C-alpha cells in the first residue's frame, strides 16, 4: 500500500494491488462528513487497507472538528468494533 492521499471534499485513496482503494465521503449538514463507500480491489482484501482508510478519514475529521455519518456498511461495522471512537459519530 502506498501513502494515503486526500482529495478534499471527495475521497481518501491509495494505490494497492489491483488498482485504487478508496473511501468516498461528502460533506453534510451540522459540520459532518458522510462516509458512504469504502472499496478495496479483490486482490488487496484482507490486508487491513479499508481500516487504514477509515483511520485516515477519522484523523482528518478530528483535526477539522467534523462529526462522521457512517452510511457505508463497512464503516458502520467498524464503529461497532471500535467503540472508543463513538464520540466522533453524529447522532
């Protein structure tokens, strides 16, 4: 996995075996970011790449004081496994 890049207002992405892995988001109401899709090519699944993308997005959200809306099923499950991060979720 190469360095995770950020296209502000659109996505976090990195190049991996099989192409581009990305986390798409859109800015929402109440100073939030709706993470609606995380995709990793089949060739790179099982290597924690999606986890790295989510953590990078959360680092950004925290630095900007943004709450997260976990619309993507993967991200929703991620928050279930990482309850210590629940404070960043927009309720």
